């Protein structure tokens, strides 16, 4: 299969959730390195250490923060070309039959509900 791959993302806008450490931080920096304007979603924007990124408060379990982050991107750029739903939470460490229901709910809120709602809010800004 042949894929068209852009060597640059100049002029494109990206949002990466969970961008303060690990894979999220690496993805955000890599997108910035190839020219994208990158909004780095973080529960605490002060934790975003890369000066080339635009920190944005974004806890994917908070509906108002999802809307506010997407609204900020819309207001500042009018577009979103790349959405990386990276924020995640490790599942409860206990066997399922012993897992705390609150921990299960928190994991699902972060790993399933949050990314779905963020994608739903971002769809109007994403290219067809």
C-alpha cells in the first residue's frame, strides 16, 4: 500500500491530549518539529515544558474543559487538522471481580468517554 506522507505540517494545527509526558509529549514535540502549531492538552498547563507548544487546560473527563479547549483553538486558528487522543489512565490493578467501581468508572471516563466527546466537539474543525 502506498501512502502519501507530508514531510512538513506547516500551517496545520494539532491538538494532543496528555501532552505533558511520555508518548504524548513526544508526539506533540514531533508534530511541532515538522511545522504544526501544536496545542498541548494538559490537566495543568504549567506542566507543559516545551516552549514551542501552546499549553491548553484539558482534562478529558471534564466536559466544560473539552468545550473550552476546542473553542480556544477555533477562536485562535479557525481549524484543527490533527487530533491525537493520547490522554489515558491505567486500568485498576485488581482482578475485575475485585476492582473498585469508582476506579473502573474513572478509567472509562478517561480512556473512552473523554476521547469520544473530544472527537465529537472537534469534528466541526477537522477537515473532511
